[in-house]
């Protein structure tokens, strides 16, 4: 397991939702996860993402994993 | 038919078993202590070589330790008897109580918690640390009891089985505690997985 430290991944769910005119609730329904878990992912509080969740997100938002996340460089 | 049988909750079954063991151990300890204090005859082992035994057949000799019974033990002998038996019973009862409470807590809620891991660690350390102390204390009690029998021969053995059993139980509790701790850490990790 990697050491416990804050990650530098930013999720762009808000931006993708806005571009597609979709709400967070609709996305949660399409992906099949709870709104609470989707909020955790959106707000950067998730510690890991399952490939199955990522696949469902990409399907629902018609995008690639790289469109969803950005890794910011360390200071 | 198998479907109709109740699927056992092994944690609950263990807790019940531990509950019975706690009661029996507690009663056994209390009854034994009261009996010794009240003057119950005390069994003591002395060196066989020091006893003048009646004519034994050829090729037969007294063993190293000969059990005798003190029908009217003195206060000191009663004290030594308690010292040679009570610490083991007390530690066993205490360990059973701790384990009983621990299984109760694990059964009521989530077994993979920091508190359950901490309690298991505490139990393990208690057994590992107190086991040898109990062992030596009981040996001293046996030695003093044997010496106090005034037969001219003292007999007491340092049986390695007892500390080995305490250590095994203690390290077992420590290992299970570590499993619970890692399970709890994994739970924290999984809680953050979306």
C-alpha cells in the first residue's frame, strides 16, 4: 500500500456534467452508484476508483478517463 | 433438511461457551479458595528418596515425587497451597472474562474496529507477561509446600508445558489482534473506494 498522503488528483465531473447538461443525480443513476459516493468522487475525497465505476462514468459521460481526472504536479 | 437447520453464528456460540467457562472458572476458583482456607486436606508431593517406605518388592523403588496428603494443614501450608494454585486459576478467569467481553463487543457491532484490535493486543500482552510470573509463583508455592511437609525431601518441578501454553495463547491473541488491525485498516481503505 502506498503511504498515507493527500492525493493530487482533481476530478472534472462538474465540468463534464455542465457540458452535457446532466445533473449529478442523473449521472449517479446511469453509473449505478449512490449520489453520496459520486459526491465524494466529485469533491476529491475518494481514495480510489474501481475500474468498473470508471468504465460506467466514461460510458455515461461519453469521455475517456483522462477527460475525467487531472493529476497536479507536486509543489 | 440441511436448509432447515439454523446457520450458527460462531461468534455467538463462542461467547456462550466463554460465558459458561467464566462462570465455571469463577466458581471453581472461589470454591477451591474457600475450601483451602477452611482447612481442606492439602496434597503435597515430596521426594521419594527421603521416605522410608515399607518393604518394596525387589526391583521396585520409590519414584522421584511421592504424593502425600496433609490432613490438617497449618495456616502457612494453606497459604502455600493457595500460592501454588490460585494464580493460574485467577489468570485463566481474567483471560476468559476479557475474551468474553471482547467477543460480546465484536458480536454487537463491527468486529474490525480499532478497539477490538486493542483489546486483543491487551489480552495477548497480559498472557505473555503474566504467564511466566504465574508459572514461577506456582513453582515457589509447590516448593515451599513440599519443604513444609518436613519429610526431609523437597520435590517440585518446573513444568515447561504451562508457560508454553500461556505464551501460545498470548501470541495467538496478539496475532489475531494484528489480523483485526489490518482488517480495520483495509476497511478504511475500502470505505474510500468509489
